[in-house]
């Protein structure tokens, strides 16, 4: 089964994020601002996929909780990314319970434009796909698949971290992400090929658009 790769941009910045978190926990307010700037774009994109236009309000609530409990966090940059995503998801679900609306899958146009891509033999066709079309396809995924894809691709979490956020087994999250990307690939007309090439193709749809 093909697997979703953690975006290289997130991996590259996790070292910087971990260092900023450590300095912030030592009282460096500027370092906390750096951590916020690194984490917020992906977090906001993920929340837009769950609560839509209310994402910024929910993100503000999440950051209040993050700041309040910041001293309790223990871990590296990747761990901080997962910890903040967990808090944001709880606030989003609280919001949805209050609003009594079903979570929506999707993201912002800028989220998709900013994502790194993975190599694919279908590069030419996928690069011609519009950003709006990519978002439309993601919005059509079942919730479990959409959340798995958003956490892996938009937030930049690896499989185990995404599983912790969702409270599921890593295998279940990998399966959901794979099925979601495979469904996207079929809708793009590249579903005739199986395995990692298919998921890489759909992954690139989210990772790069013209």
C-alpha cells in the first residue's frame, strides 16, 4: 500500500520549531512568536477543513489553551506540531457540537499552493489541475479520510502523530489517508495504476497547482 509522506517543508522546519519551543519555555517571548508563525498556517488550514469559515476563531481559542498549558509540553518540534493539532481539533469539535453542524473537509487555496510536492509520473497532468479543483475533490472525501489527508499533508504530521491526534491506530490513519488519496487519484483519471504511484499522484495534486 502506498504511504503518504510527511511534507519535506514540515520536516525541515521541525528542528527550527523545536529550538524555538525550547527557548520560549525558558522565557523568550520572541521565540514563542517564531513557533506560532511556523505552526499557525498548517493549523489554520486543518481547522478550515473542519469548521470552514470559523477556523480563525477556533484557532484563537486553541492558541489561548496552547499558551496556557505551554509549560507542560515536553517534546521536540514534531511533537509540538502534533500537540497543537490535538488541542485545535478538540476546540474544533467543541465548536461543532455547539453549532451542531457536520465537519467539512477542505482547506484554503493558499494552504494548497504552499504545500510541497512528491515526485510522480503523472506530474504534467496534475500540475495542470487548478487549485480550486483540488479543493473541491478534498471536500468530497469522507470525514475520516479528509482529516487523515489534512493532518498528513496540510499540518505535516507523520502517521503515528496523526493517529494520536485522531485517537486512532496508526494503521487506521494510514489506511484512511491512502484511501482518500486513491479516491482523489481515481477522480483525476489516474486510478488505473495501483500502489504508491497512485497516492503520490494524488498527493502532488494537493502539493502543487498552477
